[in-house]
């Protein structure tokens, strides 16, 4: 067998070994169909059973209330940055609110500027995106159609541990959960829309999942392209056009695996344990390693850290790769290191990283 590495990439990212092996065993012939999932008609009964099971398992995992639709779309979370204002604002003059806690919420805000009147209710930029604001500090517009947050900033490693309420009683909370989707239980009923690219926690790139309250569907601005109109996709059960069939199948296998692990309560416990040993290693290093993020909002998924002797960073990354721990380089915009420890990263991977960090420190302190 070919040896695998511990892949700490931010996305596309590590997938569960059991899921990859199952996909391998079903690659040539999906049981009973005589063909691969990649060759199937998206309108056939076999693929229908695959997408319906994926949706129903996701509904079980997140306990999605019946008044919400689940859409399997394409175009990445980036397309949702435009789809949200196009669907939730009646006109380009509608006000909406954005909490800017890092690069991703900033990108979402900037895209919205083309389609509505977004307002930044708080920005962490001056503090290098190391904080989540106390919700009382949000300067919300009482007329905002929605309040947008990025639940977990993949680059900066800050994560909302609870959620703000929109000031407008008719407004809704919208969350980009790309990098912490299905990493812990979430009360879906607090949100109007949750969206996520699949390629961090639940599958390959190419699938974007949108969970949306049904009353928010059907109000898209007239110029909205069909591919961005939630109503089109909801009415057609995500089969208006050819969906990313194989990616949806892979997400389905991941959802099954998460349910077999005992669901998101169990998954969260594992994620807390992994994050705890990594942050403890950083905090217990006498400043050799440093986490820039305020303790109470540190992400369980993406752990950025720096070396006090920053000139050693290249060496750290090179030596780690030699020991089969890869993709530890921080995002080009922030530098340093970043260990992404999504659901599929085994505890053994984090333990190995921590042991390496201690050894590296002993040799270079
Ligand atoms: N939001 C977040 C939080 C992300 O991490 C990413 C991807 N890294 C995106 C949005 C953009 O996603 P995509 O590349 O799927 O468009």
C-alpha cells in the first residue's frame, strides 16, 4: 500500500481514510448499477438515492428543522457571497450588515457591495483579526435585511463560540460555515442561511452546501442568474442542471461516517481534545511558539501560530514534511504556520505534530 501523510492543509483538506477506501471500493462499479457514480445520469434512480441519502443524513447530523431546505450547489462559498444579497435583498439599495473578523468575511462584504448596501458593523482589521467582538459592540442597522458572519475564519483562526442576534426583528443571521461545517452541533433555527464549501470538513471541492429557511426563498432580484437563484434549486431538489454528482456522493459518505462516529456531539469532543493539546503545546512553549488569537475565540479547526525565531519557520516546515506532516505553512497573507485539524485529522496526527514541535524546540531553543 502507498503510505499517506498527515495533511494539515486548509482546504482541499484531509478526508477520513475509511471514506476514501469505501469510495475506492465503489469507484469502478457502484453496487448494483454496473457503472461508476461518475458515469451515472443525475436523473436516474441510483443517483437520486445517493443525493436523497446525503441530504437526509445531513439533516440528521445537524438536526435541520423541516422548514429549511438543503441545497447542493456549485461555485464555491465565493458564489454565495453574491447569491446572498441577490436573493435576500429586494433592491440594490437595501441595507445589510457584515461583521468583518478576517479575510473571508471581508471578501463576502466586498462582493455584497455590488448588489446591495452593506455596512461593516465591526472590523477586527486594526487588531490583525485576532478577535471576535462582544455582540454589544456591533453597530447594527435596525433595517438591515441580514447580519452576515463568518463562523470560522480559515486564515486567521478566530471562531464564533456563540452567535449574535440581528437587531432587525425581520432580519436574519447568515453564516459562512465553510471551515467549521459539521465540526460541532449548531442550532440551525438561529440562522436564516448557513453556507459552506465542502472541501474542508465534508468532501471534495466542487460542492457548496446551502441550508436556508424556506420563507427566504423566492425573492431573488430580477437580474439574478438562474444558477444563483435559490428558488430554482429548491424547486428542483438541486437537480435543475447537472450537479457535482461525484462530490455529492463523497459528501454523503462523509455524513455517514460522522453519524457512525456518534454524530456531532461526539465529533466536537474529538475536535476539542485535538485543539486543546495543540494550543497547550503552543502556550506551554515559553514563547518559542505563539498563537496570535485571543484565547476565548481560538478556532478548533485552523490553528495559526508563529515562531519567536521567525527565521526558523522554513526549517520547521521542511523538517515536518520530512516526517510526513505536510501543508503547515501559514496563508501567504499572514505568514507563520497554520495547522488545520479538521474532523478527519486523527488525534494521532496532532499528537505527532506536538511531539515534533517539542523536539524542534529542544533542538533550536
Ligand atoms: N469562506 C471561507 C471561510 C473559506 O475558508 C473559503 C475557502 N478557503 C471560502 C469562503 C471560499 O470558498 P471557495 O473557495 O469554495 O469559493
